[in-house]
C-alpha cells in the first residue's frame, strides 16, 4: 500500500478487505488503522490529509493482510470491549461477544451483598471481571484450565486492578478445588458446539481455540459437568446462569429438572438459570 496520506491508506485497506469478502470491511479497516497509527477515531479523522509514516504504513499493511486471510479482528487488535470495559484478547482465547453480557447483568442482579461468584470456563475472565467491577462488595473466582487464556485472564485482572477477583487454574471437568469458599452464584459460557459442526463454522470462528468451542458429540458435555460437579456446591438459594447454543436451552434446563430460559438481545432463547432451591 503506497498511499501517501491517511485517507487514501484507509481507502486502500477497505478495498483490500472488501475484495477478501469481509462484510464489515470499512469498520475493520478503520480499527486496524487506528491501532497501527496509535490514534483514536477523532485524531485519525483530523489526520486524514497528513503523510503516513513508513512504519505506520508497514504495520497497517501487515494488519490488513492478516485480516484478509481470516484472522479475527480482535486478535489483531489485541483487545476488545465488553460491558463497557476493555479486555486483552489474543490467539488462544475465546473472543468476548455482546450477547454474553447478559450473564454479567444476571449475576450482578442476583448476587447477595458480599456474595461469592464462580466464573467457570472463564477464558479472558471478562464475565466474572465485569461482575466484580460492578459489584466490588463481592468476591469472584475465575476458573480456567488452559495456560494461554489463564495468562490472558491474569493480565486482565491486573489491568483492571480488581482486588476482589481470584484466578484459579482448574479443569472444570474435575470439579472445583477444596480451598475456595462456597458460591452464591455460578456463571459459565462453556464450549457448546457439537463436534460434528466444528468444521462448518465460519473461518474466523475456526481460528478460536477448539477447546473453547467443542462441547462434545451432543454439545452438552460441559453442561452435564456443571450440573453434576458445580451446581451442588451452591449455597441454598444460589443460582447457576449459563449461555447455550441455539436449540440447546430446553435440553440444558432439563438437566436441572427445570430452569428459567431467557432470550438474547435478538430474541433467541440462549440463557438458562437454575436455582439451588428449585426456584424457576
């Protein structure tokens, strides 16, 4: 890309991403130029007519090539916003998605004063951390098995100075360790894609870690573990709120003998909340 000024360089990036078949080419191109130039949106606009330094052009050209090849925008940027906060995101972790913010709202509203929350299969930690930042009176435990997301989670805890958040390296299929307090609430966005459907996912989604997506033959391996190993840990009256794939909520609710099913912002049934005392 030999464009001399920022406006022309941005247009060249948009064209390259459009040619690669990306639907959000203008948005992606602008985000990548802001990142490459170290400018926010306002300063980028004010700089449209200025000459682009060679290092910025090189960084942008590389970023555009990565995005055109199907690498998720969030991985290239290295960060993404969720519930009004910015979280570190990189290859090897599940990318935060806006519909998952429901779990934050649910947990923040249901946790009692001074309560304890578990975030199981925490990944970046964005769910539990967002609850902790809304509810500084609570104690939040983030459980994650894999080193790459665990490292990213620790980075996010430090970045947000979250004193009420605790990272726990743990295989959720083995249950919780003995040295953590009983929870008043549990949230989880576990792997829920059926193994047979993995190959048909969008190419960007296939760049995300398989272990964060593959929920086994029927997509419910982790929900069964949540019901058998984690749900009994809840204090009386406690809740477990989970995100599910399309078409899964009824089956997940049935594992708990009945539970509350709620839709995402598009109206699709996606969230299941079960209560330790059988409330629904």
